[in-house]
C-alpha cells in the first residue's frame, strides 16, 4: 500500500545569539569590506586562541551573518586562509544593533581585483595597533575613508576623493595628529586618478602616508606628487611613501619612508632644531 511520505522540512540555519564581540566583528567587516580569518581574530578575539576564534567565526557564518571565500593567502599547516564578508542578514543585524541602514552596507564577496587591497589595509591597521602596544604611539583611532570624508563634506567643498583610512594618534608627550592613509593599487593613472586624489587630500590639510607595492613605484608617485605640493606651498614631508612588504617586516615606524623629494624618514618624531617644535616627517 502506497502512503504519502511527509515532505522534508528545509534545513534551518543554526540560531546564534549575537554577543558584543560578534557585533564588533560585523562592524569591522562593514568598515573594511573584507577581512581574513587571522586578521579578524586579532581585531576582535585577541584574548582567545586562534582556533577558538575560528570556531566563533564559523558559527557567525553558519548562522548566515557572514560569507567566506579563499583569500589567496596561505596560513599554517598549508591550508588556505579564508576571508569573511557581510551578508544581507549581517547588514540587517548591524542596522538593529548599530543603527546603520542595512541598504547602505556593502555585502557579498569583494571583486577579486580589490581583495588584496582590502587585506593590506587591515594589515596596516594591525601594524598601528602593534605600535600602540609597544608604546610608540598612544590614543590610536582608525576611521575608514568613507566615514571621515562624510564628516568633512559639510565643511569642505569638492572633496570627491576618499583616502582608504584616516589614522588619529598621539606620539608620547605630543598633541594628537591625523594622517590620511592611501594604499596604492599600482593601477592609478596620473591625471585620471592620482592628481585629483592628492589635490583633494591636500585640501583637508593632514599629512599623507602612501603605501606601495614596490620601491620603483614610489619614484613614479613622487614625480607625480611633487608639483602639487609646490602648488599648495607645503613641504616634501607632507606626503611620504613606503613599501608594504617592508612595513610588514619592520613595522610602520621601523620601515623606511621617503618624502616626496626623495629624502628618508622613519616617521618617528624628531627635534627640528634648538627651541623648535617636534616634527614627524
């Protein structure tokens, strides 16, 4: 005798009560667009083991708040490292917990072309946090470009270009400063991309740090930048350049940085002369 079999119920995603650090992880994905598993563990779960952090990140994904893909980088034991990004459910969770309109939050995997760019930006943030732990700097605040420029847009006209991040910090015994950080993709064109970007940054009036993929690239960018600094009547230390791989090896304040005129600095504060104020570039 034939009997109708009950229809199989669709599998449901496991529920997860979002803890404060889970929401913080979602906030970081909103700010950085995509973050690798090891980076996210260091940013949001520094007090637990990496394996435990991975399990928590996996639970966020299983609950539907995040998605993942291969980063293209390798981690220990020869396994490929994952990158995480927000889903629509993660964006709606941010709207609920942080009041950010979910429709304005980028979701889904980043374009392959942009993936390494985003990861390098997080690496720079972690390098600054390490400098703070070493007490080279204090009161570190990291703001993505879109948030910072939105704040300024009501005060400064024609700020069409955004830096990748704005870094606020203080050298010991000194007043707080702000720096605009730009990660060079290697594909900027002078008149179409670089010139309008630097002119816009100069209107904000803050020092500019540019991180490139190679030393030869620095020479090209210096040549493009020098006339704009002269036009703005600012010195060659207003915009400085360094190579990403050296920063990862030696730290932001241990790496070699080049002023626009080719002279060298390490970004540490220096006395510019008897009775003169401290300078950093």
